[in-house]
């Protein structure tokens, strides 16, 4: 799909998934942590939506809320509609008909998302039979072998009888993808699917993920902190910061014409593999705000080079700045036509910002720090 | 201060010279006697040279031996064999006591800024500790030094009485760098110094490391798995695979003329944040995973995953890969690569 072929920014009624005003809060000893604050988006059939953000931006919590997988102390409000059906507040019994069949999920860590005491073939056929009780065990097993073959596991017939510990990390993630595509879901949510893997294996797994998307025709939400991973596969991208969507648009517009200073800064702080001309990186000063008592105004304000006093008045809404492109910044017009981060961000190397007191979000609710694949 | 044009730093005497360094870990059998039943050859014959003022990148995937190489050079883990010569002194034979004066000149920064700082010590004590141990400063001078060090790494000296937990990941890594710089070393071994940090924070630490090199004339052995970061900061790059260096070249040469099939696959696998370029890219996808370093393949260790071995070479050519260990030497590509059939290929 080319960017030109896409229609409006607002989800059409044909959206398979409609998230409206999603809020997630966790009570902690320090107070209420507002992990996700008013996230809305629509997912169109067959599209690939990239969700980008740094640690603690709320990108994983959003997807766990959609899947109904948050711990019971989480307070979730808003609305999540899958094909018009409200998912928030749905009972577990009804929800399990949708999980796996309607919406499948791929987690970051393939070491923990498979059950260590069952053979991988069984874990796949279990998923198949769960949603199709007519299917015989034998047929389900055959389907499991087919799926393993499809995701590129050599000798699939024999390997189906192996346990997860007999597979490497990349192979396990293939198994997880096979499970996700087993029931031809309408939506696949992949949460940092390659973060725990080495780059050569990451490239393999991304290829398999593309196969899975083509085979099932599922709309995909690809959550990652790596702007490179999203660039090649996504149709549209959401950028999250401090629990909010701060920019949303077609992938090309977002990368080449960002209208939110945070996105621009993020692009400028990435060392580029493809740049022969070395440029000084443009770090973003400071740290993300505490999510316990977020300060009034724009959450990015304290780190923003374009910050003015008006930024502290109220939190900017996500407004359409161009066709199919929205940004949450009151000065977005000044970014039009300026895609060089060095124009706004300085390259000074100090970091004298006030130290953060305590990590805002309880570690258990946020998937790990990036790049822990060592 | 600019780091845009890099001077050639590879002339003159190397400050650090590593020759045929090996680090093998024994695999113990079960049972009472726990006989050694095998060896994990984590580092298996690494040779490299680091020149004054140079940044040498050491890259590779998990388990390739890059961190073990760094630790063996620092003599934090005794090497199995081989030699490490730092400014004319052989390091591998020294006792801990003999090693101590050398530690002033060669320091290490660890990956995890959460685990490498004592959580019960205020930042002042963490940075002052090396100065006290080496009896370099005390009293008022110590205070001045610590303040200066914190300023040097871009932290606010007013925060010196706070604890590591009060700082962000990037700031903690800066504390680790200040501690390493306290003794005014000549060489820093940086073991994945930015990989635990978010990108917006990581950029600040990379800029800081560049500035420090230029201001203090340091040499870095920069160990990382992220080739984009390594390209950005290094003058030369060595690529490791299963305990070997398989290619070593200046940064420009390595990216313009990668000659080992593994380097080519590695460069090809890394996604770039540029949608148009990324959609048009042809990838070399190598199959399988890294074999176990306890039982590496014969001959060339990369042959089991090599796209060239599988698709291009004739049977007799393959024979050579299976039987003969390829030496790390220049085969007409302008820099050394450990492949019998090395050929420069434009990837990016």
C-alpha cells in the first residue's frame, strides 16, 4: 500500500479495532500512576500500524489493556471496540473466544511466552483446537507441523515434538508467531517481537512476521522502540510519549516531515548506519516526566527546545496538521518544512537536569528496558 | 570541537597490543570428581592493536566473545593464553598487586548503569573511591577533583550527595564514566556503554564520549552489538564471530567495502530509520543461529550459516572452508578479512 492510497486520519467505520480515550491507571504507594492517558486510534483491515515510544511511554500497557491482560488492580477506562464489539469489561469466558482467534498477540520475550513443560507442537495444536473443537487431534497436529514449516523451522515434523528449551531464541519466536497465526486472526499485536534477539536473527524473524501478515491478511500493531524496525513494514505510525499519542501519521510523513518536536528529536538522536557523512547526534535533554503527578501543560515541554510559556497552560490536543497526519504540539506549524533536528536541538553533551525521584511506573507493568539482548 | 574529520591515528606505536589472546572456560562433568569434559572457547585467538587517541569498535552478536575479550584485556579474568601488552608491559602475567598501578591507566565502564554502581553510596563517594584507593587526593583537593569530574561528564556537581537511585539511566552511566576517568586513564574499555539506554538519552552519552576523547586524548576499546552506534563513534572496527575477529578495517572501509560474508549479512540485517530506503532494501538473510562455542565447526566457523558457502561456492571450494581455517589477512580488498573467498561488496 502506498502512502497516497490511504484515506483519512480518523478511523473509518470499517476499522477492525477502535480504541477511544483509553486510560490506564495503577494505584501504587506513591499515588496513582497514569500509564496511559486518553489514547485513541483506529486500525484498518490489513494495515500495519507501528507504535513507537521509549521505555515507560505506555505503548505496551496500551496493548495489554486491549487484550484484557492487565493485572486486576489496573483501572482501565475508555473504549476498545473489536469489529464493533466492546472489549473493555467483557467476561473472561467471552474474551477467550476473541483472544487468539480475533486478536492474537506476540510478546517480546520468547523465553517466557511458551510453556516450558509442553511440546511446541502441542502448544500450537492446542491453540487450533481451542477455537475449533470439531478438529481431530491428528488434524490439529498436522496443522501445527504445517505452521512450523511456514515459519521456517527445519524438519518441522520432528521439531514439533521438541520442548521450548530445545529451541534457540529466534526459533522460539518463530513458534510464537506460528501460534499467533494459527487461527487466522483479524489482528496481530506484536509487542517488541525482536527486541530480545540479535540483529541477524531479528532480520529472520521480521521476514517470518511479514509472511504471517501476508498469510493471514491480519491487521498488525507493531510495537517497538526501534524506529528502524517500523520504517520498512509500517503503513502508519503512532508516536507515544508519557502515556499519550503525540504524533500520528503515514510512515513517510512522520519520518520525513515530523511535526512534533519529540519525534524530530528522536530521529536526530539515532546514529545512522546509512550516513557516510557523520553528523553530531542531537540528544533530548532530561528525562520523561513522572507519571504519578504529570505536570500541567505539554508533557514534553521541559525537554522541548521550542518550549514557550503557553506550552504549560494545558496539554495540547492531537490536531490534524495535514491530511492523515496529526501532532500534539501548539507550535507544530513552525516545524513545517524543517526536518533537520540540528536546527532546533543543540548537541551539547551535558545532562544537568534534576534527577528523577523514583521510577514512575512499577517495573512489573512495563516490559523491560530496550536492548537487553546481551 | 569537531569530530567530523577523523585523523589517521594508526601510525606510531600502539598503546595496547593484543596477540593471540585466548580465554577458554572449562565445562565440568557431573559426578564427584567433576572432570573437565570440554572447553567453551569464548575467545580463541584474538589479535588487535589500539593506538593513542583512537576509538576501536569491537562488534558482534551475543556470545561472540567481545565482552570476554574486554575483560581478559583488563585482566579481570585471567587469559588462558596469549599476550596483552600495555605500553610495553605484559599484563597477562601480573599478580593483582602488580596490576594495581596499571589500573590507573586502563579503566572500564560497564553496560548496566543500574548494577555497576553501589546503591548505598552517594555519588560523591563512588567517584572519590578510586582517588582514595590510589592515594591521589584527599581533603579539599579530593572535593575539588570530584566536582570537576562530575562537571566533566555533564552532571550538576550540586547533586553529588544524592544516591544512584535518584538519577536517570543516562545520568547513572555518566557517574560510571566519571569514576572511570577519576584516575586520568589513557585507555577506556567501554563494554556496551549505551545499550541499556533509551535512544534520546543514549545520544547524549555518545556525544559525551566523543567530547572526552577529543579533550583528554583518550583511547577507547568500544565494545557494542549495535553497528550504527559503532559506526558513529569508531575510527576502526573489528567484527567478532564465535571467538574470532573475522574482519578489521577503518570505519569507512568496513561500511563501504565489507568483505567477509558475515559482516555483509550483519550490515544488511540492520534496519535504518528511513522508510523509502528500508522498503527498497534487498536483505541478505543468513539462516540459523550461532553454533555453540564449545563445539565450533571445523575450518571456517561461519560456514554453517554462510550464504556464500551455501549458494555460490563449488564443492571443491567448500572443501577448503571445511578443512582450512581462514587466516585474517588482506586478500586484495584493502583490509584483513578471515574468509578464503573474501570479496568486497557494497551493502549500504
